[in-house]
C-alpha cells in the first residue's frame, strides 16, 4: 500500500463517518427545542380542555414533565421512546427523553402522551438532580378521568402522579418493564 492509497481510504472513511453523524441529526443548531415546546403546548392544551381537573392538578404541582408523543411497539420484547419538556410554573426549564423497555407476552403498537406531576419539592428535586431517573414504585398512575377527582389528600401522599392519555393503536399483553427519563439538549 502506498501513501496515495492510504490517503484515499482515510478520506473515504472520514466521509462515511461524517455522513453517518449527519444522519444522526443530534439537533445542535436545530429548532429542536422550539419543536418540542410547540408539541408540549398542544399536549397541555388538549389535556386541560379535555380533562379540566388536570389544570388544577398542574397548578398544585411543583413541576410537570409533558411527553407529547410516546411511540411503543412490542412483539415479545418491546420498547417505547419520546421527547418532552419539564415545566415549572408554566415555563420550560429542561428537555427530556423517555425510553421504555418491556419483556413479556405482548404484540402491537401504539402512540400516547403522558405527563408526570411532581407534587412535592423533594420529588421534583430528585428528578432534576439525577442523571437518569427511572419511574418506580413511588409513581402513582392515573387516568385523565381521575384527574378531576385527585384531591389534596391524594397529592400530599403521592409524590409523583403520572397521567397517560391520547392513546392510539393497540398493544395487548402482560409485561414487565420500566421507563427511564434522561435530560437532553435538543
């Protein structure tokens, strides 16, 4: 191999590497934040107009993480992914991605939105300080219809309330899984 061949191969590898990185579209210099905020605004408006009790819940929360679009699919093994924003007193303070993995008897695909209401300052602080926060036993899951009846007593006992809404598609089965939230820079 002579010098010219090595230079050509190196150039080709660098070109392929640059093309691969461009395909990743990591969002640097893009309008990713504005796009996420627009989706979060639409999701929040939908939630509040369709389930009025959630607006009161949000006003009592120390912060709300809105995930406007989670896409989930499974056939034995499954997963879901989405991006959203954490809002404190109505203002976006951070962006997050959510990744979910499941295993079990499952088949299908669906899309949905969800919101995490951080009802105590400690729960919000723990979420924001972690490098990757996993939903666990301290999260109470509710339907939006329950949002109207989630009272002060409940929110004082439950540090985090998760609402899942806007489901489209069908996924059926029994699974074990978890969701991990990670701060991102869009």
